[in-house]
C-alpha cells in the first residue's frame, strides 16, 4: 500500500474499493482500513462537494485510470497518534498540458486550527514536485475562507485570479524542485 507520511500524519490514497465503501458509509470504510472511526464534522456545503466528487470524479476516474489513481482519488489524512482520519485531500486529476496539478482539501471541523492542513499540503506538494511533469500546484479557495488564504500565503502561492468570490492560487515548482 502506497502512502505518504509527515510528522503527525499518514496520507493514504483511497483505492476504488475504499471509495465505494466511503460512498456507502464513512465509518464502514474507516473500520475496513483499521482506523478508529472519526465521526467527522463536515459543513453541509463541503459534504455536498464530497458526495459530488465521489459520484462524478473519484469513483469514475479511479476506475478509468487505475494506473494513475493517485491523481484521481481522495487521500485520507490519518493522525498517527489516534489512528483517526482528520480530513481529506486530493488532486483534481492528472496534471494538465502545462504541468499544473490542482489540489483540494477538507479538514474535519473538530480538527481545525491544529496545523493538519499545513502538514498535509506540504507533504502533497513535496510528492507532486518529485514528478518531472509537474510544474505548478493550483488551489481554489473562497475569498471568505481566511484560514485557507493564510495557508496559501504561508507556502508562497501567488493569487492568480478571483471570479465571483473564488480565488485561484498557483505555486510554481522551484528550478531545483523541493
């Protein structure tokens, strides 16, 4: 099983079968992975986005691109000390023709302000930039999501545009990689 690690987290990319279990019941999926059930608190807006991603992106694309599923799935962010998921993160597909890989994330509301997003994004950026075809990371966040905006500033992302309250940020790969 492939995974990434940071100081406190294990980032586990879900297989197609694990995504099917997640769509059925998060607790069932977590137990099947040997995790302690998280009982995540997710804002209804983001919950709807997760269901949409499962039905219209993760499930069809992990099936269509099994050899590239790491770019098309949800990565569970598991806190090592409790073996509990504290959020999810993933790419919006294989990098485009410009070498841009879009990333998105969600942290359990019970786990906000603990640095988990910072730690997970750092691990994902580092991993993505090990691929020579990845030239930049793109993140979209809402203008009123100040914690996410501060995170983009912390990593040196440049704000590229704002369309109807949705900001686009870009982090270009340094010439030497990361």
